[in-house]
C-alpha cells in the first residue's frame, strides 16, 4: 500500500517513538521489530536522528517491551476482552499481542485517525475509530463486553491534573469493568520538558507529574492500583549507561502503572 504521508501530517511528538522504533528495527540484534514504523520513516525521507538520542531510545524500547509483556499477560487472562489503544497515534500493539480472538480498537482524535488511515487499514478484529480521551461519546460505539483493557501510552503525561481526572472518570463511567495501562511521569519531568533529550526539539510540554501511581486514585476512587514499574527495570538490562541511569535517576524515569476497576 503506497503512503502519501507528508512531514507535516505527523505531530512532532509522534516522530519520537516512530524514529526510535524504526532505528531499532534496522539494528542487527533488534529487541523489537516494527516494520511499519520503518516504512513511515523511510516514506517521510527526513533526517529524524535528533529524535533518537540514547536515553530516549532506550526508554521507548523499554516501554514497548513492558507494554507488550503486560498486554500478553492480560490477553492470556482475558482472551475475549475488548482492547482499546486510546491516543494510539501510529502505534500498532494489536499485531504484537493478537491471540486470534481479541477485539481491538485504535482510537485517537479525528485528524490523527485520518492520517493513520494513510498508513494502516482496518483489519479483522482491529478497527480504527475517532475518539477523545476527555469525552466519552465514542464509547457508545464500542461493543459490550465483560472486560475492557485500555492502553494509554505517551498520552497522559501531556495532560493537566484536571484532564487526567476527566479521562479516568470517563473510563470508569463508560466501561463497567476494566484495566488501564497508563504511562506516568515524575514531577521533575513535568518541570523540565525543555531539557528532555528528544521532546526539547518539539513544541510539546509535559503536564501533571506524579511521584506514585497512588495519586491517580484520589482523582478516581473506583480504580485500584495493581502494579507500577519504572522503565529503569527494563533499561538496566541492556547497557552500562542504562544501569547507571537507573541508579542516578532512580525516581525520574517514566513508569507503567496498571489500574483495575
């Protein structure tokens, strides 16, 4: 399928994970493979090396692996659940975890879904849908299920505290039972977007940061925190620099938090 993507189609914050996944896929011992990311970057034909510094690279790879493994656990436990990648951008988790049965929805704002459709097509059990993380109108179009698994990667850290609350309340109002896989960041990162090794090249700024995933429970008491794990846990497996970063920046790296309601 030929892509008619242009550089301006892609928000700069989306270029960061795309550039990193593409460059990792090209490596001889790739820890993750994302041929679609590589295809997008090749199609754009622009130099994206500034979006691929060492720490961001290792962070995105760690995040991809941790989300995949957590999702695989949930797919094993809930093989018939409805899975929703909310704020999906160009991410394709469905192909990493599909068991042949799950129903999957890639949801994002209408303009982003329009661009995503230049790259992806709807697949059997994997459907793209317009939707807003701050407004639950789209959830009426999601099929009924006993369990919903919501994935939010690289989304909540750009929200204010009030927006996070709106989003969590919307999820609990819309879906009777579910899990949320959420990427959290620290208050330090919230204050230092302009120093982030890749985000500093974009106009994006981080929103409300938390020291612990417990802080979300004050905003939405229907949720419980199942687990919370720093990306350092994965990053330190691969390089000396990753090990050092885990020691020096113990509480600064992003975390994957899993909530249940």
